[in-house]
C-alpha cells in the first residue's frame, strides 16, 4: 500500500527564521484588533480605556518580542515534534502496527513546550504592551521605564516579578490554546496532504486551516485571556484565585467572555497570517535547501 510522502523535517535555521517572520507579520498586521480586545477586558471597559484612539500604542514592545518569541516557539515545537515522531516511526518498524493515534499527543506535547519557551520572551513584552494599550502609559518605552524605575523601592527581584506579572495565567491560557490549535491544524494539514498527494501544503492552505484552528481555540480560552489581562493590569500582584473571585463578585460570569468577538476575529485572522506566513517561509527555505519544489 502506497503511503503519502512526508514533508522534510525543518532544520533549526528554517524553524528559527520562519518563526521569526511569522511572528512579526501577524503582530504588525493585527495589533489594532488586539488593542480593542485588551481595552474591552480592562477595568473601565473599551471606551473608558481610550476607545479607538491610539490603536497602535504599545506596538514597539510587540515588535521587539514577537520575532524571538515566535522563533523560540517553532524551534522548540518542530524539534520536539520531529523527535517524538521519529521515535514513533521507529517503534512502528520494530513492533509493527500503526500508531497514528499518538500523533495528536506528540503535537500537544510539542506545542506546550514551545509555548513555555516562547513565554520567556512573550510575557515581559505582553506586560509592557498591555499597560500601554490600556492607557496606563503613553508609549511602550515609558511603560518599561516605569517598571524598571521601581527597582529603588522593590529591588531587582521585584522588578523581575513585575516584568513576569501574569506568567502563570499566561501559561495557563497559552498551553490549552495550543493544545487545541496545533493538533487540529496538524490533523487538517495531514488530511489535505493525503488528499492532494503532495509532500506539504502551500501557504494559502495552511493559512485557511490555521484560521479555523485558531478560531476554535480562541473561543474556548477567552476566560483565561480575561484573567491574564486583569492580572497584568493590576497595580499590585494578585493571586490567580483572588482575581478570579474578584471578577465573579464584581461583574459575574459574563465578564469572562469580555472581548470574545474581537479575540476570535483577531486570532482567526491571526492564525491565517501566522501559520500561512510560517508555511510560506518554511516551504521557501526547504525548497532552496533541497533544490526542488515540495
């Protein structure tokens, strides 16, 4: 029985460059929608936090963090996925029998590790960006300077805590998100590869599938996104469950779905740009390396 050709495993350089390109492209394109979502979730609501004014406020922090964050994600994701996939195929050869059911688990593990790695860069830039978007500071630089200036009163460890404010809830949001998005994206990619008989899908196909996967994941993880936003905007560090109870007490369950429309729209479009851009860059680099089209 003929098997569908598998795409070449991305090299470290391919994952690094394609990831950086994808992260920069999506953040620059969709930053205004992210601002609307953030202002909707912040205390005071959308209009109270500036409405449509200054929708690119905080973009500086995002530009600095988007490329290395996405690069770290894909380097970790592609390596882990390739490593686990190679072990699975070796097991199939030695023990016999297909083990395709393990593939989604591999993608979940790889995506989770990728997100943890990416958050090392993403969380500090997210803190600066969120405070700027919410109108607490006029620019990303002033937001960063305000945090760093606190070292005189709270010390270096305190500043570190400020920069990584919301780390735990960001991980709690991003890991479930990727556990939904990437296995779904990979499954749809594999289906499309089998239907077309090609080694790899093209950028447009990847973008469409990424949009669908992102929209589904975004809807399910909006409550965690609201918690993340509130924790990052809090003047003092607030424990996860304290913030959870405070939101429930003050605003009820509906508050956990604040900004769900912009979030789904943003991530749906973002999934198309992010995974479409990544696929285009990865395919281009791989074709140059192998000297043939995929």
